[in-house]
C-alpha cells in the first residue's frame, strides 16, 4: 500500500499526467501512422542552432524543469535529503513514458549534468556540496559539464596532464580540456586533474567540482563537421578551487572518473533502448523509404533492412537486461559498454543502408522530403562512435571484462607518471 509520500507507480503516473496536462501540450501526431512526405524529416543527431537560439531554448528548458522539480517530479529516484523523492526506477520510467506523449522543451542541455556529474557528486562530494549543487542541478538552476578529455588524453584518460596544486585551503588549476560538450552554457564542471606526478599514472589524479564562471576559465568553441559547435576547448589559467569542492580523497580521482564513465555509458546506452534515436530504428520509416523508391521487393534491400531491424530489437532487449540489473540494486556493469556499442553499431548499419538507398540524394539538397536531411544523421554518427568510449575501446572492455580475455599489455602501474612517455 502506498503511503502519503510514497505513491504507487499508477499514482505517480496520474501525478505526471496532471502536471504535464497543466504545463505542456499533448503531441498532436503521437499515434498518427508514419506517412512518407508528411511532417518533419529532420534526422540530425546534434543540434545545429546558433548561440542565441540555443540560449533561448536553454532558458525555456530551465523554466520547464524548475516547474517539474517544484511539482516533485524533478528527481524521482534521488535521496530526500538532497531534494529527491526516493522512489523507484519504475516510478521514473512511468514519468518518462507519460512525458514522451507531451511536447516539452529539450532535456539535452541537462544530460551530462544529471546523467554523469550529479551521480558523481552524490557518490563522492561532501554533504554541504551535495546540498548546494544536487537540488540546483535537478531544478536546472545550474547546468553541469564533464571536463575529462584533453588533447593528449581521451581513450587513455589516465594520461591527463591538467594539474591542480594545493595552496592552503584551495587548489590552483592549470591546463587544457577538449571536446567539453556544453561548456559554453555550463555553470559548474566535474574536472579530473593530476595532483601528484610522482605517483603512477592512475594514482596521482583528483576530481573536483569547478565553477565555470571562475576567473581564469576560458571557453572556446569547436566547430564540428555537421556545422554546429556543441563542443569546446576549455583553458584553465590559475583557476582556484576550494578544497571542500574536491570529489573523494586526494589522488583517488580515478575511481571518481570511473563512477562518471559508468554512468555515462548507462545514459548513452539507455538513450538507444526505444528503437533508436529519434525513431531512426523505427522500421516503418525505412520500409516507407524503400517503398517510395520502388525498392521494397528487392531481396537484397529487404535482407539488409531485416538486419537493421533485428539489431535494434536485440539492443533493446539487452539494454532492458542491464536496466533490470540496476533496478535490482546492482551497479551498472560492463554490459552497458555493450549497450553503447550496439547502439552505434546499429546507427552505422542505418547509415550504410540509407546511403545505399539514397545514393547521390545525400550529396546535394534538391529539397526532396526525407532525402538530403539524412546527411545530418550520417555526419553525426562518427561523433557518437567516439563519445563516451570509442567502439574499439568498448570492444577492449568487453574482451577483458566480459569475455575474460587477457588484458592489453603495456599499462605501467608502478613508474611515476612524470617518467612515462607522453602522447
Ligand atoms: C560527441 C562527443 C562529445 C564529447 N563530449 C565530451 C565531454 O563532454 N567531456 C569530455 O571530457 N570529453 C568529451 N568527448 C571526448 C571523448 O571522450 C573522446 O573523444 C574519447 O574518449 C576518445 O578520445 P580521443 O578523441 O582523444 O581519441 P583517441 O583516444 O586518441 O583515439 C584515437 C583512435 O585510437 C583508438 N584507440 C585508442 N586507444 C585504443 C586501444 N587501447 N585499443 C584500440 N584502439 C584504441 C580509438 O578507438 C580511436 O579510433 C566527446 C567526444 C565526442 C565525439
């Protein structure tokens, strides 16, 4: 039986419906069958808006998230002491399923802050830091970013060289991060720095929460091949971080980074569970494309389409298995590396399928519905194959941690970092 502050899943669904009915519009074409040539044919994986429009969209998204939080629906599974509702993943899923029927502002601005930074703060920060940032992140009063990758440290993250040196109750940070999604609109960042180069590579690292508006933080946009600039280089010139903003113990930053990376793979993998991003894995859309171009009876195309479809179905079930593990109170494990790998593998399969069907229509924009718009998807897929662990690195993790194959040779766990060859 549900108590006053512990609704059943059905009651939560009713709450969600009441909140969303009052604050958002039902999607008009929710149950409308797909018809070739009708509606929006956008297939882009990355937002390609200019900075001004992006800021307007962010403000709208923040406004909506604040209302959602104030209605008790902003952090359904979080601990009560930090502003959550302490309900189950099933309650969270119920909310998401109701919300998917409504047109709400994009939540993409908050993916990193809520999916990666907040869980790491919850696991590793001091209580007053949790109190300060967790409700604010979930209410979208602030936005978070992930400051891990550097020009010489991506897959080999433990090779990072941005340094933090202790100065009394503060740390002074100098160095450069790269590919920082959303740094240009973020208020805080989770940063991993080298705090002791005399220790072996994975041991002299420390995590912090850094104020992105602090003096000495310089954010420069990077232009990607899809046209937009969702990523940045971030330079740190003598940036000061109070010691109480440290995540975990000094020189124990590797386990802090692992917390974030496991949550990152969980978020990216989960995003592909519903049949593909933006309905890309939705077979109807691809079948109608074949039909439109008179290829629906072609045995080769039919066979390829069946493969694409099966790939998405298998990924969906596999992902469900991983989510059930989390639901049962177990930590997200290496199978989520499999979920992310399946997602990008399936997207690559869609890319190849669509390229064969559309051919030169992908190169020049003739204005024909549902053709050139796929170019944005195709140009975006390589980015997803790199973000959150490249395909090759995920295969390595699966080989070593899931299949129990011998570990890759060459990781020096004893020499001081300062004596190792650098990228
Ligand atoms: C869309 C996108 C968003 C991103 N957002 C962020 C962000 O917000 N914050 C952040 O910190 N970073 C972010 N990144 C960076 C991302 O984490 C790195 O790009 C990624 O870890 C790969 O690192 P790298 O680019 O340095 O490539 P490298 O590590 O240099 O890899 C180059 C190539 O070598 C291969 N390779 C490397 N090591 C091995 C190995 N051991 N075995 C086999 N092959 C290997 C890789 O698979 C790849 O093909 C983002 C990247 C993308 C594309």
